[in-house]
């Protein structure tokens, strides 16, 4: 429920379309109409959205190069009763976009913050990928260094969602194919736009495709969870058997699982679940 008319100054976080301008919500449009100021990354891009919906609003630039100084200015305006709407160029502000400095400053100043739901390239890609969405993690832009990238991806036990540059996509896929060729992936390109393309397959298949046909546009890469290595499965089974033996000797199950977790490197809950699954 929106704050009543005449309420004290506040910050309204407003997601904007990631491609198709029709994806803006009615609540966001109302917030933009009622705001005293709209803080945006690129005033020209935001003006295009506002003009499409006949909204007249005062825009102020808010980007990675001025967000600290601008945040202080905007907090003072909100303290004086102004309503500030925060938008990114596309999608939900703060998700790999500027905005955290303003949000944090507003909260420190006890200014009301209202976050509206709306478009997100992260969630759109996750669902479109066809990969499991019960456990997933957003990792922002993938690191440039090979070792850092592999450290994030190779052992991941959940679906990963990442932004990637079209210039680097082929090299990233080649690296993944080199280390885990069967890894399930989805390359989501130009989501919600006219030339949207979601290509699913193994790392090896997609590396081959994009080596031959370089990608263009904005890309979200979705990476399936790593398959447990056989050695890991064997070690886990041995740890569960050790847990059974310790419990049979009289130890409490939870305490024993915690102790064995420290010795084996597996999680206590992981070992305990293995015990209960085995017991039916």
C-alpha cells in the first residue's frame, strides 16, 4: 500500500523495463508522476520512458561517478519533505546498478523507503533458462581473471546467474567448456526486446556456437549447478557411515554431525540429511 498523499519525504525505488517499454507497472508510473525528483543513471533514457507515458518529471543524474555526493543532496531534499524516485537505466535499481549509497543514506537518516516490484533481467533469465530455480545465486558481472571465474563456477552447488559482456562471452564459454564441457548453461540475450534469444545447451555446445556466431546485445548467462564429483560422493558416504558409528556408540546425532563436519569439511546439516535419508 502506498503512503498517503502529503506524507513526509521518502525514497521510492522504481524498477523500469529491461527492454520492452510496456513492461513498466502502473504503480511505478504513478510513483514517477507523483515524485518531486527522479534520480536516474541516464536522463536521456529515462526521458524516453517518461515521454512514452506522458509523464513530466524533474530528472537528476545519479550514476556511479556521482552517487556519494548526490546521495547526500537527495537525503537533504527528502528530509525537507520531497519524494525522490530512484530508477536505473533498466531493471531493478541496486542490482548491479547504482543506488546503494542513496538507500543506505536514507535508512541512516530514518527516511521512509518504498520498494516497488517490477522487471528484473536476473529473474527473467533464471526462469527462461529452464535450469533449477529452487537454489540459485546472482554473482553480478563475472570476474575477468580466469582463476577467479573458475573459483566461482566450478564448485557451485546452485544455479548461478551472471551478467556478461558480448565481447567476453565466447572466451568465458570456451573456458567453461575446457573445464566442465557437459555443464548445463543458458545464454539469454536481449531479453524482452525484439531480437530476444535464449539458447540452452552444454558448455561445449554453446562455446562452439558462439565461437562461430559472436553474440551482440545485453547478455545474462545462467549456469547450472556443478555435478558432485565421484570422489566427493565417496567421501560424503564415508562421513555418513562414520556418523552412524559414532551415534551407535551413544553420541547425540546433532552434536556428532557438528563434530564430524569440522573434521571432514562437509556441512553438519548435509551429513545429518544423509543419515536421515539412509534411514528412510
